[in-house]
C-alpha cells in the first residue's frame, strides 16, 4: 500500500487548489503526457493515469480537491508498480502480439500534430523520446508540466541538485542529437 | 524552503528550451476525459472503508445486456484476407459520467459466423461512456445507484492455415446496480 506523499506541500509551488474537474480540464493533457512518458504504450498510459488520478484524489481528501503534485507522484508510483506486475506484463505481451499480427506497432504520439508542425518539431519529438528515461522524465515535468525543480525533486524522490543535473544533461543530449540530425 | 536556482543555462540551451516549449502535449480526447471523470466519480460512490466481507460490499451487480446491440449502432467488420479498421462508433451523449471499470481481455464467446478452425488471438473491451441514471429502489426496498456503461468490444481471430484474419467489433452495454444505503 503506497503511502500518501505527506511531505509534499502542494501549495508551495502550485496555484490555489481547484476542483478536481477544473484540474483535469486544465492539466489533463500534461498528466497524459507524463503517463505516456512513464508507460510503454498508450493503453498502459491511460490505465496508469486512471489509477493515479483516483489515488491522488483520495490523497487530496476525497472531496472536491485534486492536488496537481499528487497526480504526478502517483503516476510515477503507479507506473513503477505496473512495471513489476506480472499480470500487466502478460497483457502487454498480448497487445504486442496483436500489434505484430496487425502490423500496427506505432510509437505513441506525445505532442499535437498540425499542418503547421514542421519537420524540425517532429525531429525534436523523436529526439526527446530517445533520451534516457531519467533525463526524459525531468524534461517532461519541467518543460511541459511546468513544475519547479523542488516540486520535481519531491515527485521523483531525489534531491533538487540531481534534478537540475538531469535537466542540464538532458538538454545537452538533445542538442547533440539535433545537431547530428541537422548535419545529416 | 526552496533550493537556490542552479547556474543559468547557456544561450544555446535556452534557445532549445524555447523550441521545446513550442511543442504542445496532445490533448485528451473526449473518451479519455469521460473515462477519467468516471473514475473519480466512481471512487466517490464506492468508498474503500466498506468491509469487503460484508453483504453491502457485494457489488457491482452486473447484467450484460447483449440485446442492446440492436438498439445501438453495432458495426461488424468482417475481412477474411483483409484487415479492416472499423471507424469508431459514436458514443452516446453523457450526463454525469461515473463508474469506470475497464474490462480488458475479457474472454468473449465465439459469435455466429466465426469458423471453428479460427484461433482467437485477442479480445479487448474499451469503455466508451458511462451514464449515471440516478438512485433507484429495488423491490426489496434497497436503494441502488444505477450506472449504465457502454463498451466497444473488438475480437480478432486468425486462420493459422491461410493466415487470413477476422476482426469483429460490436458495442456492449452493462448495467451496474451499486448499493448506496451502506455508505
């Protein structure tokens, strides 16, 4: 049984608490992105997000509130538990079998695709998805979830200095990858 | 107490930050929104505090209504030798949306029309919508919350001899009656 993130002070970095419906409307796409970053495929990401939202809602008092920071913490914890679960591993294998039969194994799309999305944006998205997971998740939480280094450190249960290092190394790796693509 | 800000990033990495910020995370589609909303509403209606051994925890009472196929827009994609991806069925309009139990890989019986030699390779149920139909009273004077859920079931078979494939998709409706007088 996971413990509530009691050491989190959700008001320190976040806006005043809103109803869970408002939080879902405003942050749902960010939650979804982080769940996709943590999961192997979109179906798992949706399942993880659902479970994490309920846990975060209960940890927020099980009434109208939903603390944004709790959601990110529970997405991560739930994804870790899912990775260990044999039952879900079997389900993933079945999905992989289906994908291989149907020839429809496609990477999950993380970002909006529009007619205006240029090739550069697609390269950036591909490069982000190739980062080491620990750098990738810091970038996702910093840039698109818009969390502070302190909030990210609480979510990942590491020191803020570690978060800052991973962030810098992640950007440097991305820069290197994109420079290579540009030359190619 | 906040940690002091780290050293500022060099200009080239700041420019990369601006490029990354221009990417917008994909929005949640309406089905995902409904599913997540339903998950929290369902959690609200079914507190964990209930003793699992008690009769009051004996829910949900599930009645699969297969006959609803004719009432809903059931689409059947039959494609021996072809893979047909049926278009998503339009979900009914939602009122409140609670109760989200996602049933994945539910064993589904072999419907009429599938050859006996075909091997089922996958079965998946996807929650499309949930409608809270409010509180009802049963004949035994028990107060129950009536929730109606709509699923899209997709089952795939393959013929090992010819490698032809069959995929059937159809909508399924479930009715949940959840005791509320124990809450």
